[in-house]
C-alpha cells in the first residue's frame, strides 16, 4: 500500500510591509545667522560678526542650522578685528603711533610757556570752541604748527562758566602784556588761540590760561616770541 507522501515544505511567506520612505532633509531655517556672521566678520564688522556667530552656534546646537563652520568663522574674524582695534587704540594713546613725527603728547596741565607744537588737529577752528586735552609738543627748531607765547592764571574762587572763562582768556591773550611778548614781525600773519579750564579740569585744580599762535598755512621754524 502506498503511503501518502508528506506535504511539500514551503518557505515562509515574509510579512507584507512597506519600504521606508527616504528621510526628509532636516530644515535649517537659521543658517542665515552663520552666513551673516562670516560675511560681517570678514568684512570688518566685528561686533555683528561675533553676535551673529554666537547666534549661529546656538541655532546649530538647537538643530535649526547646520553651518557651524561659518558661525565660527564670524566669531574668529570678528574677535580678531576687535583685538586689532584694542591694540591700535593702545598704540595711538600710549605709544604715540598717531602723533606727528618727532613730537611728544603733552597734557594740557603740563603745557608751558615757549612750548612749540605740531599740527595734531587739537586746536579749534577760528571762532569756535573745542575741548583740548593736550598738544603734540616739538622742539621749536624743527618745523612746527604753533607756539605758546603767554600763560596766566584765573583768580576767580568759583568757576565762572565756559563762556565767561573764554571771555577772560580772550581778554588776557589779546591784551597789551601778552601781545608785547610776541615778535610782531614774525607773528603778524598768525592766528591767536587760547586755552582755558573746563568744568572738569577746574574741579581738579586747573586755573591756567594758555595763549598760542598758530600758522594757518606754513610750518614755523624758531620762536615767534620777542624774548625766547
């Protein structure tokens, strides 16, 4: 008797399923921050370069930007510009990088009779008032821009105000005694300027009046005072 053969084995049917769709690319709406940081930092806008760079790094960590390198570029470039600005400021103020050749910056309190000074842009335009903290003094034998020809002191016990102080200084510097200190053959075409205390310097004990002559066009050589 023939035995029935066992049923043929069949490979298991795999479960039906759907192929996973490709993952959608992550949205990066804040990439503009890193781009702006790099551009501004490289173009010499240090504050905004660093600011947008920091924003770009925060967005990268939050997953809303993927250009970390550009954000870092903005921070590094911006920081470099800031460092250069600090070094430049120190150089100009303390090392005299911006001073005229051969001159020495002398604070207003230390300017004295007979000092000659280079053209450092400190003196105001004729008929105007400006704050002057000092002058670039230079030897009178070298070409220079002006000279202190007379000095005096205010005697008021209370600061009379800027306008009244200017009037006092003008009266002194244009007075007979001060003008007599000049060699008028040399100083005839020169402009006269005067320095007087401000509210702040008065509070620190400043009472000085400084009268100067300034050349409008040509460099001076030697003193223009009658008795140097």
